[in-house]
C-alpha cells in the first residue's frame, strides 16, 4: 500500500523529494512511520540527486526588507527558455509579503509596453502595489515603463547591478518555476506553454 502511494505521489509530483513526500503522508489520513517510508522510498529508488552547494565567501549583503502587508512591494523578473529553435521568455510577478505568484506571461518577445500591460492586468485583478522591485534590464529602465509607473503612482525600486540577492524572493520563485515546470516540458506552441504556466501558477 505504501509503495503504491509513493509511486503515485512521485509520478504526479516528479520534483518532490523525501521531505515533501513524507510530509504529505503526515498531513493525510494515512499512518506512516518515517523509517518505514524512508526504507521503501530508498528500495524503489525514488530519491532525487542532491546537487552539492558550492560555498562562496561573500561580503555581508545587508538585510532584505520584509514587507509587513500584501501589495507593499511586488518584484518582477524574466526567465528565458526555448520553444523549439526559438527563445521565449516568461515574465514573473509575485507579492513579497506572501510569495504568491501574481502572474506569468509567456511570449517570444516582451517589450516594455507589454510589461506595463501585464502589470495593469495584475492591478485590475489584485490591486495596486506601492512599489515594484526589479533589476536594471533595458525594459525596466525604459522611459515607457518609468512613465507608466509615475502615472500609476508606483515606485520602481532598482537593485544594484550584479546583486541578485537584493531581489531574492523573485529569484527563488524563478528557480522553483524552472525546477517544477519549465524543465519538465518540451513546448510545441506558445498556447501550450501559456496553458501549462496558468495551471502551474494556480
């Protein structure tokens, strides 16, 4: 019974490791001893390869400001992927307070005007944030987006060049997106990529 449950769970969530799997057992009605579950998990060879982390000595980067309420600050960033022989991009926006994904836009090109349109859609659905944190990419520093933000009364907070840790929440979201969604699929069309993005985001 436990083996069948483990196989079903890991087939449905291919990137889940032992902690997530046993956590699901403990929160469900199933009764599972951790040692028994771990033994069966190992015998079925379901464990994921753990990539060793390289420890880098860094200067103190300071404390990342933690918001105290929703919509105080919404970071945004791009992630590149491939659609056949063509590069496509995903535009991600989250809420710093609860790490909730607000929107994922997928397209071959996402100019500043398209970014502003996506942000307007988020405002219509979720409400207006006080500030937006982003890097110094050409789309973010363009007059189109700066003028849009000024018109909306939204502050654009730019991180220092080469300091992605100053926008750590969206960087972590990007990693999770690539790990649980982008790397698991080969897309045949933009429509398919958008549909999978919507399902994953929900």
